[in-house]
């Protein structure tokens, strides 16, 4: 399980922005580095914390908003 705070932290580190700039309403277009490579960085970061479980969730590859990522993790019982 991962917390919302940990998800935000993963995204901020992957995109090299302060965590205070990332919130539930953040989308890919809000960040210059959230392109295909940035998205891959986010997924790899989440996968590392979730010990390989994130990579198995196909929907995450199409989740280009924090809200969608949180929703998918919750649906897969990985968000506390």
C-alpha cells in the first residue's frame, strides 16, 4: 500500500518539481517534464515503492493526471 502523500512525492521527484506544486488536480500539461519520459519516470518510481505491482497495472500507462493515478491505485487496492 502507498499513501497519497507518497504518490505526490513520487510524481514531484520524477518531474523534478517541489511536492507543493503537485496536487489532486495536477495534470500532465501543468508540468514541462511530464512528457512520455517523465511519465515513465513516475511509473518506475511508483513501481519501486509498490515492489513491482504498479508495472502490472495497464491503466497507469494512460493516466496523465494525479487524480487518475490515485483513482487507479485505489481501484487496485494499492492506495491507503
